[in-house]
C-alpha cells in the first residue's frame, strides 16, 4: 500500500460535491459508487462514512465536509476512507474560534491493508482539518483502541454509549426495559400520545422547534435547520433516515430522528416541549422506534453516546433504563492549537450568556 491520495480541502469539497473522495495524483478519482460499496462491505461500515452523509453536510449551513481516501497504486483498490465534517457555531471571524472537526465511525481501513494506512489516512485528513478547525474528534463506534499510535498525535479519552440488541421478540425487548420506564410509556399511551412519522418536509420546522426548545434549555447550540431539511431530502427517500413526532391531541410535544444503515438504527437528534414532559414523549418515541426496529428486522439500536464515565450526564440515566449494553468505545482527540482552544472556551461561555 502506498502513494499519496487525498481529497479536496473544505472549499474544494463543496465544488466537487458528489464526486466522492478525490484522489489527487493518481490515475483516477474514486467514484461515489466505489466509496459507497467500500463502506457497505466493511465490517465496521456505518452511515457516517458514506457519500450520502457527505452530501447532507455539504448542503448544511456552517458544515464543511472533508473526505480522504487511500488507494493501492498497483491494484487501484481502496485501502481506506475517512470522512468528517468541520462544524462552525458562528459565521464570520468568530466562527474561526468555534470550528471543530468531527469524524464519526472512521477511519475505515480495508482488512488486507497494512498498519501504515491508518497513519497516512489520518495525516492527510489532519492536513485539511487543521486549516479550518481547532481540533478533530474521532468518535469510535466499535472497540478500536490502539488504532492510532502516538505518532498520530491523538489522545484517547473514555466515552460511553448504550447498544440495544434488537434481535429478539417484542416481548423480550419490553421485558428488558426498566420498570419505571415501562410505566411512563404506558402513561403516555393512556394519555393519548401518538407517534407520527414525518412524510412531508413542511413538518420539519415543527420538528426543529421542538429540538430548539430542548437545546436552549440546556444552553447548547443546535445545528441549523438546513441539516434536517437536507437529511429529509437526501436520506429519507433512500431509507437511510426517519423523522418522528409525538402528538398529544392537537399539540406536537416530542421529536426524534434516527439514521438507518444496514442492520443498525442510530439515534440522532431528539427534543421535546418542556411543558409537556409529564406526557413522557421522549420515552414513548424511543419505545416506538425500538418496536419498529424489531418488526423491520434491524439488529442493533445505537443510542449515540452516554457521556464521559467520570462526569455526571443526565441523558445517561434516561438511556440506561432502556436496558442496553453499556460500552466504552471512547474517542480520539487531536488539538491543533491549544491557544485558540483556550480562547474558544472563554468565548463559548460568553456565547451562552449572550444567546441563552
């Protein structure tokens, strides 16, 4: 395995949307089909490394996708891909101090590739991400500790998640849920709460407002609505995402979006009306999605993270009571500028006071 093959930088990525990771300096570029096939056939392949998510990010305000790939100069076969996105909280110059690079579920390395492929791929990704972000965070979706060695300048940090086995009957799934959680789901049902799947984009603003209410309550920035509009356009028709609303009488009180890929359901975004929590829309939505997953032969529900083990994290208890397996796949983090990160931390506190 050798040769230097890379994708575009942030500006070029937008210009070459739909062409897959561009392999500069080789005989050909990697097509979307090759990229898609590589991810789908990989044992750790996931939706976050697909061209479909790349397209969604490219149409999202303040999201700038980056993808890199490595190919064998002889066989021209793909040795690895790594796809991520630079996210800016604010526009203009202040955005430079809010930009972070997130790589979810990557890099993906061909099983037959040598160990140096990881280092080359990560080095090439960093060469682009470091130009426009403060740090890169690789969010592991499997147990891959030891994947990055010290030469990559990444530090491993613990991070928890809950994985729910859906390869069981509905009754078995119901039985593993904590008693108090089952009571709340039953209360929601008795109160007349119903779940609706969003089938038209004109409901996305309703969905978004419920997310915004939740994110404002915890004083955390929320992605622009264009992320969800783009996801609805690109992912829903391909069976790669579903959007749900919980309704009580004439009021929408809860929202949840999941991503779908192969045999997995990925919990993605959730929100609820603060004044309607007594109707338990969050619990009812999760149960509806789990039940749907069993009925449609999905094998795994990935709760999308449960915080650091040494720090209190409210959603962890919510997720724990659905009875999944607690895992610690961790994350890898590389800081590109500690000075800028320090400034960003101060700026974020000011941002919270100003906007929340």
